[in-house]
C-alpha cells in the first residue's frame, strides 16, 4: 500500500458545527503532516507529527485541533470555523521527518464553511 | 524565514516547444522537490533532488538542483497537451523538524 487516504473527500459545515478530517497511511511512515491550500495558492504547512508527537504547529488557530492516535492515523478536528477556512486540506506522510524518500500526499478534503 | 519563488507564474506554450521553469530559494537547503497538481486534485510527486548537482529525468521533464546558487530548474522538452497543470517546487527546511515550503507555483498551459 503506497497511498495516503483522506476522508471525507468533500465536507460542507456550518460555523457552529464540529467535524473531523481523517488521514490514514499504511506505509510505515513515522511523520505525518497537515497542509492547507487555498485556491490558486501553494499549500501551507499547518502541523507536523513525528513518531505520534506534535513537532510543529505553524501558529494555527485553536479552532483546528490535530490528533495522532497511532502511527497510521492522523485526524484534524474542526470547531467553530470561519468561511475563510474554506480550502483544500491535504495530508502527507514521509518515512521520517527528513523526507529522503519524498513526501506522499493524500487526495485531500475540500472543505466549505457556510 | 525561507522564501521560495518560481517564475514564470504562468506559462502558455505550444506543443513541441521547450521551456524552463525556475525555482529560487532564500536559505541553505540541500533538498528540493517538484510536484504536479491538476485542477482540483492533489499533489503528484515528480522529482526528489537531494544533493548539489542532482539531475533527474522522467519522460519530457528534467529537473536539476544547484544548491550554491539556491536554484532548481524544471525543463520541459517538446511539450505535449497532457503536461498542462500547475507545477510546484518545494524546499525542505532542515531543522529539528523538517517541513516543506512551497514555491508560488507555475501554471503551465500547453496549446495545440
């Protein structure tokens, strides 16, 4: 299995909702990442997990809450989002935090906040 | 703070022509990645360049890295319509925890 699987593919949520994005990989990678990509812009890093511990939080607002329950799974919990949070959320993984074999990206979750 | 710039931002080229996309970055790094993104899709890994002077080729695309000049190039040979996409370079910050900083992206449109 050489894939990073993200669910759901599309999500529409209201500003008072709580939802979660899920990311799973079975490549034995020990580093996992969340990126946010607005339309026609490059991806921007949000969080890095290494060996299930949070290594980097790029000053992301607390309405985004990451969780890494085990080495294969990464969640992003969403609460009280704003319309400007609408974007494509990409999960990625790499063998370690130094991507010598590159970074594998999932297909993304397209989030719309209404 | 690491800054990564690509040029051009938009490139319209005819089938059969050659062109080069440039990626400049502001601080020392010896790892650079190229990705392709189709509209509404995720990122497809094209090349991983891990050392100064690295050159990799796949089909009509060739990437190179000059860490001294802090420059990578993506050369397109005899473009075909299927190459139409947005291309991103990404530079890895090598610190206590690594992260990718993406370039601005180059939207390539290959016309018949």
